[in-house]
C-alpha cells in the first residue's frame, strides 16, 4: 500500500507544469517540411547550431489541438487557414537547449517570410511562404515554456 501511495505522489509531482529557463526554446517542424522530407536536414541544422534536443516527438495535431496551440491568434484573419494547415499532416515538436536558446534559434531559422529570411537559414532553405515557412520557433522565454508544456510532460524530457 505504501508503494502505491508513493507512486501517486510521484505522479502528482511529475504532472506539474515545467518551468523552462532562458536556455530552452520550443520548435515545431511544420507539415509541409515533414511532407517534403526536410526533417533530417532541419534537425541537422539544429544540431550544427549547437542545440541539444531535450524532447522530441512526431505527431499529427487534431483540429482542436491546433486551435488550442494557436489560440492567441484566434481573432486574426489567418487563424482558420493556420489551423487547417497545422492539422493537415504530421509535425515534429521539440524542446531545444542552448545558452540564449530563443534568440539563437530565431537567428538560425530566419525571418517569418522565407523570401525575407537570411540566406542559409532554415526558413530560407526549406520554407515556401509565410504560413508554410518550415518551422515554428518560440518568440520569448515565456512562450517557449508555454509551448513546450503544451506538448511535453516531465517524463518526456531528457
């Protein structure tokens, strides 16, 4: 009986939200990049950029999950199209670790519009347009924490 209670207490502890600090960020390889077979090349760029992958999974977002993840954009005119796109095929979600992770990852992926992204950045190399720009990257430490917690429990982080 003691063991069962111990497991319950431990499960309650691991279910608490995780706090990400300035050395972690969240990314998602979008459906268009996964479909085109760019996952390996994008992960190679992430590794070459000095990031350590703390957690990673491949999944297909349901419409409801995509709506919840992008809820901040609910009133924007592009919301419905974004939700349709993000639930159209598999994605790769990952938490990345490196000093100054958010800023460094944003530099690695480039501008939101692939046509405006610096040459050699992930979005320049693998993006098609503003929506199908190959990857999502957190824009702040706070959003990295929220987004990472949306996809991963403590048990899934290494």
